[in-house]
C-alpha cells in the first residue's frame, strides 16, 4: 500500500510543476526588483526638483512673490499647453 504523502507529486512528473512554480517566483521577484530600480532612477523626480529649485530661488530673493506664484502654478499644471511659458 502506498502512503498518501509519497504520491505522484513528488516521485512522478509532479516535481516539474514545482520547479516551474519556483522559477516563476524567482522571475517575478527579479522583475519587481528591476522595475523598482528603473522607476527610482528614471521616475518622476523632475517636478520635485523643479519645486526645490524654485523654492531656493525665492528664498535667495532672485524672484518676486508674483513670479514665484506664476512659476509654481506652471509647474503644478502637469505641463498642459495652455499654461506653458511662451505659448501666448
């Protein structure tokens, strides 16, 4: 009589299914790691960098309050064509 634990999942072709599952898990983790690093490297940091530069220029006194408000609204407008500088 065969024990229920030692069935075809371990000694037959069932190991092939488990091997495929392990490969799938490793590839999923690898894909997540790659996309995480790529998005951190090339992700949307330009808007926050632009805000930081604008804040530092305003703090130094290079631009007035009106210029600061205008530039900040243009940065926050998600780049719509109606609010870009020079589209008048």
